[in-house]
C-alpha cells in the first residue's frame, strides 16, 4: 500500500470511542496477516473543546483544535481522514475547506450501513448528543435518501441519553446500557424500522448489555467499513 492509502483518524472525542474505532477497523478488515491491514495514524486529542457545549450553550469553538489535528495528520502523510465523533461533523464544512484530503462523513457511512442492514428508506430512529440533534446532521443528509428521522423527546434526552453518554465518557459502560436501550426501544415503538446509534459513545453503552432485538446502525462500525472501502482492501 502506498503512503496515499494511510488513514488518518481524528480522535479523542472521546478517547474510548476512538480506541474502539481502531479495534473495530482492525476486526472488520479482511486480513490474514499484519501486512493486509490499513496503515493508520490516530490523532487522539481529548483537549478538543466540547462540541455540544459549543453548539447549544455558546461554548468554546472546537474548530481550531480540529484543524490542528488535521494539520498533524496531513504532515504525517495521511491520504484521508475519518472522525469517530458524530457531533464534530457539525464543523465538517470548515474542516473540508482547510484541507485537500477527503474526510469520510460519518452520516453518509451510517446511510450505507442502514442499506447494508436492509433498511432502505422509511422511518428510522436517531440517537445522538444534543448537539448532533440540534444541528440536524442526520436529517440534512438522510432525508434526501428517503429516510424520516425520529429523535428522542426532550425528556428522554435530559434524563437518559445525555447522562448515559456522560457515563460512557467516564468509563461507566454498564450503567449506561439500560437508559440507552430504553430510548432505542421507545423509538422502535414510535414506528422506526431501525435505530442509528449516532454518537460514538452510544454503541459502547449498548454493547454493555443484552443485544437489542431490532436493527441498529452502529456508527463506529459504519465509519470503519467506509474507511476499509476507501482503502480498497479486497
């Protein structure tokens, strides 16, 4: 593989989600030996200002820190960038304007994952941070593909989803499972055909308990598969 096929991973948002992405990238790559895997450089910088706070509470702009990571990955010779953080994609346009490297969009990857699961159009549930939902990142890109995005209620966000995401960031995975699973079940009861785990902390919490009995699009896995497709691993 040439240097142009080195994947840059702009991570640290949060660190555990980035580490899980690296693991899933490795496990999903069809490889029989070290040399079959994708050359990858992880830039894991947890100092990036909180993305949700920036978007919904007037917090510090994360774009300068995101661009610092992109410049580091460029200097390391990467040929594309994957960002295992959904909310950071609210600054996608600013990042794209600052680099000639392709940035694999996690929402586009989630759309591909839904189709892989056999969910082509119709109602889907989308769970994510308050920032991701406020920016309508999923609605903007999936509505045109025939999906109708259902999101948790304000009460569900405040009492279950947001505290569960916070728990995952604190490495309290087991206690995050039931609140997240409850909201996923609620979205299915409202008519969703599948649920998109649109925050890379959420799959970690969901995986800490019993498997859900309906289709879920794990955006960590979705981005890993998009990265493998970019690298053209056979």
